[in-house]
C-alpha cells in the first residue's frame, strides 16, 4: 500500500463533508428527528431531476436550489401529513420519503438507456474518484468536492455560530422559544433546508448513506459523552473527522489482511464512525454501559470499605479494648460478601486504614478516626430518626446504615443540631 | 412556461433530467444530445389485453409475485404502524446488507457458488435480527431515543454492508453481479422460484394473523393491559416483529430495499383512513398492498422505461393520497363536511334560539303573557345586530329554515315560527338553559357569565347528557322551558 496525494485528498474531502454533516446532525439528534436526515437525503433525488427540468442547466447552483426546495417540501409534507391524518411522525416520514424516492428513480430511469446511469452512485458515492476532478486555485489543484464541502462546512459553521442562541432554545424548548418571540417553525425549516443542501454537497463525494451516518452517528456519540451543547458540537466534529481518517485508512489496509486490495471508503467511514459510537456506548464515563458499571463498582467498593471499618470499630467497642484483631473470614461471613470484602480490604491495607496482624486485621490510627466518623454518622441518623421522626424500630437501623455512606461533615452538623446534640444513640451507645 | 412546451418536456425532458442528475454526479460526461428519442411509449390495446389477462408468462409471474408480496407486507406492516415503529422497517431492511454480502463471501469461499437464495436470505435474516437487537439495546442502555437508535443502526450497518460488498465485488471467484438487486430490486425479472417463496411467505403471514389475531390486537392496542393480564407481551412483540423481518427479507431480493419499506408502511397507513377496526384494517391493508403490487407491475410491464419497483410505490402512495382526501375515517373531505354540517347546525340552532328569545322579550316588554299569535316577529334588520352574523349568512340560514318548514315569512317581512319550528326552538332553548343551570349549580359560575359557556356547548349535547343534566338538577321541571337566568338583550337597544 502506498500513500499518494490522492489518499490525502480523499481524506480531506471526507473530513470536510463529514464535519459539515455532523455539525447539523447535533440539532437533529437533540430534536429527536434523526430519521429526518434519512428521509431528506432520499427525498432530494427528484429535487435534482426537477431542478434540471426547470433550469435546463447542470450547474451546481440550480441543483442546490432544487435539493433545498425539495428538502423543505419534504419537511413540510411530513409535518402536514402527520397533522392532517393523525399518523405518527415515523409513518408519515415513511410514506413521504419512499414516494419521493420512487419518483426520483422513475425520473432518472428515463435516461438509463442513454447514459451509463447507476443510482448506486447516489448511495455509495465515489469518493475514491473525487481527487481526479480538480479546480485550479492560486496554482493549487484542489478537488472540486473538497471545495464544495468546504464551502458547505463554512456555511453551516456560520449558521450555527450566528443562530446559536435561537437554535439552542428552539431545540430544547420550542414552547419557550415561541413565547420569547423566536419562531420554532422557521428555525425548523431553515435547519431542514441546510440539511438538504449539505446532503447534496456531500452526495457526490460520499454518497447518501454516509451522509446519514455522518448526520446522526457523530452527534449521537457526542450526546453520550457530554451534557453541554458546545462540548457536544465540538466532540461531534472531532468524531466525524476521526471517522473520515480511520475510514479511509481502514478501507485500504483492512482488506489487505485477507488478501484484497481495498474496499469502499464511504462504507468504511460509516463503519469507523460506528466503531467510535460503540466505544462511547460502552465506555462513556456517565452514559456508557461500562462507565456506569465502573461507577457502580466504585460505589460498592466504598460501601464495603465503610462496612469493614464500621465492623472493626464495633468489635473494638464491644470488647472494650483497642486494637482487637478480627479474622478476615469472620468479616466475610458478617458482611455476606466474598470478593468485594477482599477488594475492600486490599484497598484499606493500601491506604493504611487497617493493618494485618497474625490474629487478623486491626484498625490503624487513621482507620480508627475514619471508622469513628462513620459510626458518628450512623448513630446521629439513628438519634435523629428516632427522636425527631418517631422511627425507632429495627428499620431505623437499616435506614441509618444506608444513609451513613453519603453523610458529610455539614450533614453531621445539621443532624446534631436537629437531634439536640445527643451523646448517646437510641441503643444507648456513645456517639463518637 | 408556455403550454406547448409542456408536452415536449414530458416526452423529451425526463431523459434530460435524469441525465443531468447523473452528469452532475459524475461531473463530466456530457453527451446529452443523444437523448432526444427518450420518452414514454403508450401501449396498444393488444398489449394492454395481454397484460390484463396475464397471458404472458413473465408478466404473470411478476404480477402475481408483487401482488402477494403487497398482501404479506400489508398484513405485517399493519402491526408495525400500530406499534408506531414504521421506520424500524427502514432500519431493518438496510441492516440486512452486511448479512447478504457476508453470506455471499462465505458461500463463495466454501461452496464455490455464492448466489444460493436460501443462503443469502439466511444471512439477511440474521443481520435483520442483529440490527433490531442493536436498536433495542441502544434504546435500553443509553440515553439516546428511538430515532437516534434507528438512524445509528441503519447507517452503520449499511456502511458495513457496503464495505463488505466492496470486498465481494473484488473477489475473483464467484460472480457478484446481481447482489445489488437486494438494494434496488429486480422486480421485472422476477423468477418463478421468487414468486413461490413470496407465496409461501404470504400464506404463512396470513395464517399467523388469523391464529394470533386476538393476541396481536391486544399487544397493539393496550400492551400494558395485556401485560397485567399475564400475556407474554415481549414474546408476542418479538413474534410480530419476526413476521416483519421475514417479509422484509423475502421482499428485498424480489423488489429492493426502498420498495419493501414502502410496502410495509404505505398500505397500512392507507387502511387507517377507512377503518379503526383491526380486522378491517388488516384486510384493507392487505388489499391495498396487493392492488398496488398488481397495478404497479402491470403499468410497468405496459410502458417501457418505468422501473416496476418505483411504479409500485407510486401506485401505493396514489392510493394513500386518495384515501387521505376521501377516507371515511379521518379523511380530509369528511373532516371538511363534518365541519360544514356542524356550522350549519350551529347557525340554525342560534337562529331558533334568537327568535324564541325575541318572542319572550316582546312579551315581557309589552307586559302581556307570551301569546305567539299576537306577537310581531322580527325583521331581518332587527335580527342582524343581535349576533355577529353576516347579512348573507343570516339570509341563507333563514331561507334554509323556511325550506325546512320551521319558519314562515309574513307579508311585512317578519319571521314567525311554524308550530313545528316552535317545538324545535323550545328544545334548543331548553338545552341552553339546562346547561346554564348546570354551570350555576355546579361550576359556581355567576349567572351573568353562563351565556357564553352554554352558547358553545348547547349544539353538541345529546339526549343522554340532557337526561344526566336533568337528574343532576333537582328543582328542574321536566319538559318545561324555564326563564333565562340572566337578562336577555333588549330589543331596540
């Protein structure tokens, strides 16, 4: 495999079109209209045809106008059908885009005998060929597709920057936007028009299916990684660019492992962005599956650590003597967990809260103060629950047992004052 | 544009258009000059007859095949629409592509021939299920909503499919040509084996709909209730969706991706305009599906250059738009008619009440007891300022009431009730005052405020509600029309 200037230009074109799609995609995902991207990118097909019918030329501008017109028309029709017929949005979308796509196929097929026409190009795109068709600009040879997509990206960035506030309000709270005097409907249609224009600009380089992938997947990935809009926009752009690079590299390297030269770059870009999505789906710190599992695990570990400290403290208290050792097996039996106790003990030994002696484990000085703090929370809660809320039976102990893990200094002070500064808990045990 | 050029554009322009789109996509390849002989060729009677009587073997296979596919898709699509999952079919059918490509490669490597229909369909089915599973996983375990989950799965799986397809087409052994028919379909060249497979699928789909009719309708209309009744909702749901998967996969290679989606979505959406009963909807949806398949295939067989798949979609959506306008269940025309009828009824009832109250007021003002015979009826100009009605509307309403035999016009242009009309007016006024009394008694509304509330609601109160209102108002004299609780607008003010 040899890297040539063609590969560089393929990647640049890919990055530009992926980023211009991804930027708008954020708003589609936030408005819960992701499939609108799919619908519009299928529906613009007759738009291209009709644009030519009217203008009689094959310049980019009439095509763009036709696509934008049909794109907005699609959005209007979907809304109108939904409102008039009571069909849900999915069904009205399905009716409209399949109809328009079929219309486009019929129009295009009329010429199939005379030109080498394959609607597949619309679906797959021919990004591999884009570097061969160039503009000469300041003595540089720049692929036409890179120029088109670059302009589109610029337009989209300007749109998002200038209408940032309007887009944000209409996306998150259309009702509020309307009361504040922004037209949510207008914003919707402008957005749809831009989606259609972006789709058309990206069509020839990456194909409609990759347009849909880049509209939805980077934004969905970013949505899993952050709760902030600006961060989401930035992350989606990074994801899109990364996917474009990885996609092309993948397209020319992965098939080589099994003895083939290369495969579709557009397809591999979609796969690459899918892999990035999967990574976020699994590992996103707050919204990923594994991220959530790790957070859950850390919590369990902390609770177990606290429970061991509490148990050691209580054993010492009962026996009335300091540094009484407890066997690890006894701890495990008392806490009814095996593996977690081992992990928690290891963590406690590491942080020198307990130390090992031949008879078992013993609290250290710092362990003792942590344990006393925990028991303080526990007994304060018991006093409060019993004294202030009349909640004195065994269940009060369980409530206190749960709450003790999440009680901080400030909460302890509040509890103390609320329970009238108790020194003994309801079981007549001293509050440390 | 001038009328004469329209015909030229229809016959010549379509070719230009498509060529232009293509040329633009390819950005250079401009020999559009040779396109002028492109156009629709209208079939002769001979040909029309041949297609309609199914005498041609190929046409027969295609028409029967597409009709049966339409039937199967119409049946299973109904559940898709009722479960509000229309676009799942879109995602599902795109997600089959990697399965098809992978199955092709594996079969080519191991058996030498990658085009075994059963193998390809199995591959497609596996990935359709995987895709559906991925959608459900993303919805269940992430914060993304159904739309994003559908979009992500659709595009990524399809991208994967194209990437694998890219490898398949670069294989030296095994002829990969024709694999793309799974995307665009090859309706017009359907084989007997395809049609048979579709027939079996349609039969199974119909049988399952009959056998599980009760269970499916329960899950479609009230899944929560079904769950509380102990039905295995999740399993039934999966079963319904499997039916959709099977129809999609079988339909894919016969008619292509977008057409399958269209056949699953459009006929059931059309059927909804004619009935709300599931059994009727299923039958209609199957009928519309079959009709679109049949008509579409016939039209495309009759005219050159019309791709069958696209024509079938256009036929189905023509039926949809026809039903959108003329449907008896929420169709636009019906909605307009209903609104017009209600408007007319409101006009008539307002007029009757106005005239009745006119009699009451004149009787009051003259201090005499209401004696219909001696009281002067109002003239048109006297009636006009009493409500915000137009001269034209008022004239029309009065004319209609005279035609109904409820009013008559005296020699001095005054309007009087006929005995029939008087009874009608009494009933209307009674409804109005019943509601007023109800508002005063139960809604704590001031007597001066109740007129407006009663004014809008009186037109839609039926016998049952009248009975309930009367039961709820103890000091209401049956049959009588009580006096108005508020002051009526005086005449001549």
